[in-house]
């Protein structure tokens, strides 16, 4: 009975890892850990590095567009001026909901997160 329960738990962990923490697109970035995302690999969790410095190091390593996992939250980071110009020009494609605004507003309170109507937030 214990062996069956252990097998079920291991299969559940494997399923969660494959479903939610495996990069399936061609965006550059490191593969995330199952609970911590890229927090350990970037040095934020145990290295004492700030989020801004970690994102800058990832930008140098992976280019202007990359993915970064903040725990289980997947973020697509865009830092090239031409890419940002394209996103703001075609805002109907890239518009985000209010939940993303509230979540990212906590971490990047001085950033222009997305356009909503005629105004930006």
C-alpha cells in the first residue's frame, strides 16, 4: 500500500513538473525549478542578488526578450526599445488584464506595464 502511494505521489510530482514548469516555446531562458522557478539559479533566493540585477544578468545572457520564472509565475521580459515600441504600437494584441497589473505593480511600481484605453498604468 505504501509503495503504491509513493508511486502516485511521484507521478503527480512528475506531472506537475512537465505540465507547469517546462518551457515549451522557443523563448530563451533557464529551465525553472519546480517550486522556486529561477530564484535559486539567479541568486535572488540564496545569493542576496536583487531582482533588478538578476534580470539584468539574464538580459546580458539571453538577449532582449527572455522568460523568467518568479516561483511559479512565468514572466516574459522585453527590454529592447524596438520590441517595446512594437508592443505598444500593437497594444490590442498584448493587452493584459487587471490581475497582471496588480501583480506586477507590486514588483515594478515605476514601470509602464501596459496601456489601458488612452492611458497607461
